[in-house]
């Protein structure tokens, strides 16, 4: 019974309160309509809202950055989405709130009063603020919050792209009113970034504001403005993985061209292919950058890498000419023999052409085996005379000549016939010796020419290894230099 009574009392109280509030709202709506008609009956938004024409109208400005819509580096234009709050006092829009049932503020369309677009414009393009309502207080204070999309000129410095920082200025000031008529102030020391939507490419490191008073050459009156400096830092991860890292990997292929065997026929092709790949990446960077005198950091890296690859390709052609000198070339100079073949080949672990560390060890084992006694036993059917030197054969021939002189043929038929056979045999030996000497000299000449070509090939191989390490070091230091300048 008591619970039901309490619930009934609550319902009655709620209905009474709702009725009171509804009546109050209705009363305030009636007074607001009456106030609106009286305020704007003779009001004009064409002039400055001051009673005395010598009075300066003070406007307070506050900017809230909401989003960066676009940063066009090539055309150097920053497009930003802003919330602009401006506050000033209108001398003709005041009332006594006691006469209007305590009504202290009303909201009216912005096109009924002197609006922001009549006072101020931003640098470059500025879209008209949305026709939102303004808050008008009884003491004449006007507060207008309106969104706007601004396009501001921004001097883009791409010297350290993609690790660059940019500073873009948003300047707000009067086009027609000088500082003696309209003065502008910044309500905060910086723009408001509390509602900023994070951008995928840029980080915001601040938006300081400063008031400037400029006197132009055409006029003696001062012109004040408020400049907001937007400090941007580029997020470089996208460019590192899509532009810098591929270039780094490609540049490490250039020194490997020296490691390719000369007989493969792919040494020059590899250098040209790498050069074309870097040219494609450089064109991609050039399309997005403004045509300025400042070359981007990544562009300098591309140019340095392309120069290095061009130099490596030219050196490869020279080294291949050395490799294919052949037997018709001059012998290796003594200084090259000492410096390159004796010292540099040991430093870079270069063995003879067609030889590596395993084959060299196998050759040493075979030599030690052949030096052992009875390593090559003599078979019963082997011919001993085949291993005699040519000098012994010549000595044998001269002995026969002494033993059987030419005069022995006279008077001795049988012995003369034997002597003629012996002399004929010696003539055959003499012709055979000449042929063997000719073949031996040809073999010696061939071996000498082959040894000369082998030496030039080894010189080319040592130079390949030398330049391979030189270019590896250059690529490494260039990469470290780029990363160091980025920070």
C-alpha cells in the first residue's frame, strides 16, 4: 500500500516537472523569437559591428586541425581540414537578459551577421566555411565554430626525402581591413591538435602560432595576421621498403658481377640489367618530386649507385679484354708479376686458372705420391731406348762414324755393304732427330704461349676479386651514409 502511494506521488511529480519544463521551453522559445525580431529588425551585416568608426574590432582566432587531406609535393600545396573558431563582440547585438526571461544566448545562422568570410582568408585557396549556426550572448559576444578546407602554399624541401621534415604556414588575416579597423589575436600559443586524425604518411610535431604585423609598401597602415606553422615529419617506412631497400639489394649485385667467370658471357649483361633496374626506380622518385634544384637524398643514392655500376661495367669490359689477351699478347710485365701475381693473388686467395683450393691440394698429394720410390715400376716390355735423351743418340752416331770411316768401302765388299747400311741407318737417325727437335720446339713454343695466356687470365682474375671487394665496401659505406643522414 505504501509502495503504491509512493509510486503515484512520483508519477505526479514527474508529470508536473515535465509540464513546467515544457512551459519554460515554450516561454523561452517565445522570448527568443521576440528577441530575434527586435535584434535584426534594423541590423545590417555590411559594416563593421562597432558604434564608433575609430574603434578597433578585436577578433580572437583559434584553429583546430582535424585532418591532412593531401600533401602535394610536386605542386607544393597542402590541403587540410580545419575547425575555425572566431570570437568577437558586436555592439548592435546586445540585450538585457532580465527582460527576456533570463535568456542569455541564442543560436542564429551565420549569414545574418558579419561573417568570417568577410574578414579573413587563408593563404592560396580557401573554401567557404559551412553555413553553421553561431552562438550569440546577451553582452554581444559572438562565437562561431565552422569547418573549412584550406589549400595553402607550402615550400617543400625534399633534400632528405624520404626522411624529410616540412614546415607549412597557414596565415589568416584581413584582405581589406587594416590593423586600425580589425585586429586579430590568437587565443592559444599553438593550434589545437587534440582532435587530429592520424595521417598514414605524416606525423604532426607541433603547430605553433604567432601574430605578425606587416606594413606593405603600398600602404602606411599595418596589417596584422596570425600564422600557424604546421611541422610535419614524413613516415619513411613505406619508402624504405618500396624504394630504398630494393635499390640497396640491387646495388649489391653490381660487385657480384666481378665474381662471375669470364667464360660465362653474363658479366656485362648483369651490369646493364642492374643499371636499367635502378633507372626505373629513379624515374618513380622523379615523378613524385617537385622539379627543384635540391636533389633528394634517395636520388643522390640512386645516382651514386648508377655511377658505381657504370664504372663496374666499364672495368668488367677492360678486365675481359685482359682475360682474352691470348698467346699473341706481350708477356706480363715484371711489376704486374710481382704485385698482382705474387702478392695480390695471395691476399685475395686467387689460385691458378682452372684451379681451386681442393684441386690444388689434390695436385700436391699426387706429386708426393710420384716422388716415392718404386711409385712407377718398370714393366718388362718397356723400351729403354725411348727414355734416352737425344744427346746420347747423337753421341752414338758420331761413334759409328769414327768406327767406320768412308774409306773402308774400298776393297772390302761385304764390309762396305755393312758400312753403307750403317751410314744409311745413321741418316735415318739424323732425320728422326731433326723431326723430334722440331716437334719439341713446337711443343715448347705452345707451352710458352699457353703459359703467357694463363698468366694474363690470372691477372684478370686477381683484378676481378680486387674490384669486387672495393665495390662491396663502396656500397656498404654509401648505405651507411644514407642512413646516417636520415637521422
